[in-house]
């Protein structure tokens, strides 16, 4: 038996547990969606653990540059503001690249499962839907629901252990807003050269704003 045949036999097993072909197909798709979502969450956790040192360094750099840009904006130093803002955005880009890696780790099992379903049930009439419906019509809604349910479960589990810290928002953004609101439009443009836009970054462990980057 080749590795692909073993893989195929493993994935097709849930589809053969029930005597009814229609019920067996739905049960198999449900099991495949749940397994793909669970494997994706586990893969995402492993990637997040592997990234933890670099993420801490990048997040610290983003926060440091954001704080310096806020101080420069409050002091009216346009050149320092623009320079620190540029470096903050570069660090924020590194953070987004790390987040993209975690996203890919979350989704790869579902994409492989969908590709296998499409190959295995190609041109097979599927139950209870129109003739042109493919396996994705069944798999994708169940897979999205499974991901949502696991995310909610993880969020509620975390929230139950940390109910006393609901809004750890970085106060530097509030200081900057107060400073900018007291300036006239001319002073604002003279200070920054642009109308600043505040981007709140969220800690995935808290799902709450932590640092601020300014454009």
C-alpha cells in the first residue's frame, strides 16, 4: 500500500461507518470538517509557539516605535514623527507576516481535505442538493462552523481565567488623541504633514488592543 492509498483509506473510513450512503456521506464530511479544524488549530498553536520569541521582539519594537512617534507628535517634531512612524510600520509589517504564517497553519488541513473530497467524489451525485453541487457545498459550511466553534471555545476558556483584565488598551493612543484634538487643522498638518490614522494591534492571546501604530 502506497502512502497515498493509506491516506485515502484513513479519510474514507468515516464515510463507511453508517449503512445509509446518504447518512454516511454527511457523517464523513462532518468528521472530516471537525478533524481539519482541530488539526488546523493545533498547527496554529505550534507555529505560534515557534514564533513566540520573534513575536515578542517584533511586538516590543512596534510598541517602542509607536511610543516614540506619539512623543514626537506631541512635541510637534514632524521629522522625528515621520521617521519613527515609518519604523513602527515596518515592525508592524513584520508582525503581519508572522500572523500570515499562523493563518496558513490554521487553514492547510481544510484545503487538503477539500482537495481530497473533490477528487474522491468527483462526478458522484450528492444527496439532497442540485445536480451540479460538489463536495465543497457540504464541507465548507461545516468547516467554517467548526473553526468558529473551536475559536469560541478557546476564547471562552481564556476569558474565564482572566475576567479582571478586560480592556488593557495602550494609553499612549489616548494621549495622542487628546494632543491632536487640541490643535487646529493648520497646526495638525504642520506637525504631522498628514492626518494621522491610528491602527490598533491586537494581542491574539487577549483579542484586545495592545499597541498603536500611526500612519
